[in-house]
């Protein structure tokens, strides 16, 4: 049994009972966060794919990496949108999204590319070599 199919049928029944405008009151609660993302974990890498359709100037996107957090900020403008909204399903406007990562990543090794509305961010795992030894220099205080 597909739970989303049942949810769709439930929504249609609610639309019929309350009217199409009933859901407008819940718009902020029911909308997914912007941008929508997929996060994939590999052994030494995390790949984040963000859906950002219509971004014309990539300089208006900000990406920040801090230890085990990725932050994406920007704006999606829909200049073509004119008139009274009848249905609005495409998310747009300013956004700020913080994403908790499954492990710490290297700040200096982040690759980002944008193609056909998808922002792909590759983050590389922060590797700690616990077996590495650092030899300490001993200061001879008798010579001082």
C-alpha cells in the first residue's frame, strides 16, 4: 500500500469538503524547505544536490561549509510571474538552508557546479590520521 497515494486521495476529499482555498492557510507548514536537496554519503565524500531552477547569476548564491554543516543561501526569482496566483507549486524567493552533514568535511576541498537547475556540491571527509606521530623538540634549559 502506497501511503502517498492515500494521502493524495485524502487531500482531494478535503478539497471537495472545504474548497480549494482551505490549504492556503497551511502554506507555510506544508511547503518543503527551499531549496529541496538530496544528500548522498560515500565512504570519503558527501554529495549534495540542490534543486535551484531559474538561477541566472551564480554570484548571488552563497555556499558555506563549517565542520559538519553546509549552508546554502540565495534567491530564486520568477520575473515571468504576473497576475493573480491561481496555483503556485514552484518554490521561489529568498532562501537560507542549513544542512547537518553525517560527518565533518574539509573546508578547503569543496567542489560546486550548476547545470540545468541542479547545484551539485561535493564535500570531502575530514580524515584524521591517529597513527601519525609528531616528534616534539625538547628545549635544553641548561643551555639557556
